[in-house]
C-alpha cells in the first residue's frame, strides 16, 4: 500500500538532457549498476554488500529518471552523482586538461594565431 508521501518529502525534478548525453549517462549508469550488483553477488558476506545493493538501486532510479524525464534526487542519489563526477574528473585528468587548454588558448590569443 502506498504511503501518503512515498518520496520522503523530496520533489521530482524534470530532466532535460539531450539525447546523446542521455544515452551516454544511461550506459555509464547501467555499467555502474552491473558492477555493484556483481560485487554484492560475488561477495555477499562483505560488510559493504548492503551498501552496494542500495547504491545499485539508487543508480537504477537515475536510469528510470532518464527514461521518464523525471527523478527524485534524494541525498543518496545526489551524493552518488557528486562522487561519480569527481571520480570521472580525476580519472580523466580534467583539471590538467583544462589547465593545458587554457595555457595553449592564452598563447594562441596573444600571438593572434586564431582558433
């Protein structure tokens, strides 16, 4: 039976993500879910197994939100997306790439090399 407030006071947020980005995010999220579910299945006795299952469920809600165009961003979802972004930036050396791009752009601009 549904409760009066099944979202715990959180409001659904409409998503307006371009199709190409949506497909990228969906694929990445499905990969994260598969990894977490595999870890939980392979290592059910691990202290982290419950967390892995809960995180897989939260990522699943994001996939459903991408599909429906609306998501309820609870604290777990927000934290996971923030941690995902930070891990992605670290893995892709984002800060270094931005620094290098800006350095080359500054030189290009100063010597009027154009873009």
